[in-house]
C-alpha cells in the first residue's frame, strides 16, 4: 500500500514535470523552426535560387506529407502558391519535393549562367550553393574554331552543352551537400543535419529535380515556373503519386526498420546509390503500399554532347566549412596539402568512406555491395 502511494506520487510528479518542462521546450523548438522557415522561404533578390526548408521522410513531428493536390505551383522567386513536403509514389518511393525543387532551380540557374559564359567564350565559371561556403570552380576548354561558328549554330551548341553541364553541376552539389552534413555541417546552427545525410529519398529526389528542370527548360511554350509545374505533375503521375495519407502510412510502416524516434530521429536506412556502378539511381520502395511497385531508375547526368562537340573542363570544389579537414584527409592521405577536390574523381571515395561507417553502426546502406573506386561515369569522355 505504501509502495503504491509512492508510485502514484512519483507518476504525478513525472507528469507535472513533463507538462512544465517538455511543453516549453517543444514551444521553443517550434518557434525556432517557424522563424527559420520565414527566414529561408522568402524571396530571392540576387537571381540565384532561394533556400527552402526540408524535412525528414519520417512519420514524425515536423514532416508535412503531400499528395498531388498539395503540390501547388512551382515558384522560383518566392514561396507563394508552392506546396512542399514528402510525397509517396508507387514506383519512386518517397519523394522529397522540397529537395526536388531546390535541385530543379539550381539546374535552371546554372543553365542560364553556363550558357551565358559559353556564348561569351569565358574560360572560367564559379558557383556555390546558397546555404554552403563550398565553392565550385570550372575551367573550360573550347573546341577549335569555336569563335568562328555561325551565331545560330553556336547558340544551339551552347544550349545543348549548358543543359548537360547544369544537370551535372546541380546533382554534384546535392551529393556534396549530403557529404558535408554527414560530417557535421549545419545549414542552420541549431538544427543538426547528420541524421538525414544520405537518407533513403534524398539523392533520388535531387536527381529527379534535375530531370524535371531539363524538361521545363526545353519547354519553350511556358515560363520556367509554369513548365516546372506541368513537368512535375506529369513526372509524379508517371511514378504513381499517392495521397498525403498514404505517404504518411508508407513512412509509418517503416518505423523501427528504417527509422526510430519522434522528436529525435535515428535514420537506420540510408541510400548511397550515386549511380556509379550502372549510371542509374534506383529508389527504395516501401513494400505493401502499391500493387504496381516495380522501382523506376533514372540515369545520372552524362556529358555526352559536351564531349562530342569537343569541349573539356577541369571541375573542382573547394570546401570552406569547419569540416573541410576531415573530408580532405580522406582523399589526400599521403601528406598532400591540397585545398580542392575533383568531384567526379573524389566523391566516390568519400561516399564509400561514409558508407562503411554507416554499416559499422548497423544501419542499412541501400546497396548490395560497396561503391566502386572509379570516377563517376558522367565524367568519362
């Protein structure tokens, strides 16, 4: 009887502490997240893509699940009328629509910048992701007689080459972002991002963004925003987009298998498929959600026309984050003091390093084997 009374008193005290401590903590976190969303979801005034706030593909607080009706209209310049969150598709698994849009906008931005540089015969091009200090450096080599080409023919070649390069650059930036966040880089200082680095939907969503953007750029009958809205709806319909309720259920079905936790999430399922083995990225499908659930793989960007037209380039990234030494030391193990990496050659090495650490923690890597120690196929002449 005495022990029962003590237990009741202890339980009441715990509930009271939960009410007094946990609730304010959640309110502070919610306020911080809301402030962050306002800060990074606004307008772009520089012409470069605006930032967007993403979320986990988990059935946990803070994740917004959407269906086709929730997609809204794509908006490069600001957040008006745009719907973002996590969708689920029968043949593409979870799609992070926010990441997809970011990747698409960078493809458009880099297409415009690269085409302009090509037509001006510029030999150098630099760019960066707006939420990271890392800077990318491109040194172009033009085919003989480039300056003598007919203007119309030159513009067509510049279009073809810029379209390939922009997709390659944007996808590379997305993989690099996953690398940085694995080593501790935070877009916003108070929100850790390592738990979501190389999560199961990330790279597939990013790649899909470059593909949809290329279709929108080629659509001469609409503005980029309108063309993106049309192309995104078509692509997700092709993949079999489901309702927001089904998207949540697909995530909830994998609780305990792909992730654990609620406020603090541990990702047990990652996906390190960067297309290096077969040139394709294959999604992870939640079993039992759809009858027709054969995964649809998409090819990573290739530089076919770039090389066929006679171009070449040097492509480097210089990490400037606090985490740079950890990454550089993986590639340069013989005491070399270099500040830059060659993404096409060095990213596979770094990704394999991370993959092994994920496996050592008992998590899944989304692959049947390791990552080959060969350059990305996209860089092959």
